């Protein structure tokens, strides 16, 4: 890992003279390296001089981080909106390339106001993403914000988005069963998991499984069902390990939850 670039050939040194030797350090893997440079001469007191050589090799790579893993917008009335800011930083030692910033299901009340698109983030620098929540009906909303980059350890950063538009005072009484995804057990799962969901009115229902890029992986339910609680099983056969998004849709209602398959 250490090599002599210049000044390594035999030479004569005049009294009070000096000589320069150039040493190169070229590591091929991360870690600390040590060697000894030996200089042999006709000095009667010290025929061999040993000079320690020490070098540390580091890996140049970006490191993406976020200051939160969830943006909770709280309660927002229909017709109003609320905004939250997410800070994305590069804690690595190389430029971070952001390929895309997106909301997985853009019809679920959340939109990127600023900070989207491609950009470069220098080491020890950051940028901000502003997300707006605008509910169009009285219910709970969930979604996923994804940030894709060239960080090999975290190529896709996922941030949960949550918000609710509460029932108004004059909105009437809630039905016995609220729309939404209920218990998912177990989660994470290895072979299969049971998903519970509720429908407040009868209608055509779809329950679909997507990857984090928004690509359809499997359709679990696509039929007309009665109001009330329902269950369906997700079989892990054919699924790879990773995070998936479960989307329930019925009329204008929609809900999304994360499920994790571990094999």
C-alpha cells in the first residue's frame, strides 16, 4: 500500500546535506495501514534508520438522513390545509444525488409544495421538503413520501404521512363501523398475515398490494362487499423480503398501510 515514488535509489549525501524521498500511499480497502521505511547507510552509529509509515483509508460515499420518519399533520378541517417541513441531510463524505422526491399515492390528500425534483447535496449540507395536507372529506389519511438517491445503503428513504379531518359538529353520528385498515397481524410477517378492514357502507372494494415504487404486486380484493368488518390473508409465496404498501379503496374512501415481509 506504500511505495517509493522518488528518491529511493542509492545516493551520496554531502556533510550537512539533505535528500528527499517521496512516499505514496494507495490503499485498496477501508482500514488502517502500517509499514516501515528502512534507510540503510554507512553511518557507523546507526546503519539502518527505520521510519514508521501510517495511513488510514476511508470509503467515499454519501449518507442520506432525515430529521423525522413521520410527518403528522394532526387535525385539519375539510377545505383547509396544513404544511410540514422535512429536512434531508447528507452526512457522508461524497456528493449525494437525489433522483426523485414523490408521494406514492398522490390522490390521498398530500402534495409536495417545494423541495421536489433532482438535486445534488454536498457533504454536511441539507435541503428541505415542504408537504401540504389538504383533506377533501372527514376521515383519516395516510400516505408515504419517498426520497430516492444514490446512497447504496438507503436508496429509497420512506417517510410516513398522517393526517385526519375530524367529523364536524353537524356531521351526524358515525356509523357502527368506520372505513379503514385495522389490525395487520403479524407485521412483519414471514409466511402469511391477516388483514382486518372496515367498510361503513356497502360497495365495490379493492384491496391491493404495491411495492414502495407504487407498482402493483397483487390484488387481494376486487368485488362488492357489505358494510362491516372483513378479513383477508396475504400469503408470502412469491413475495420478496421488503416493505410493501397495502391500499384499501371503496368509492371516495382510501387508506394505505405499510406491511413488511421478512424471509
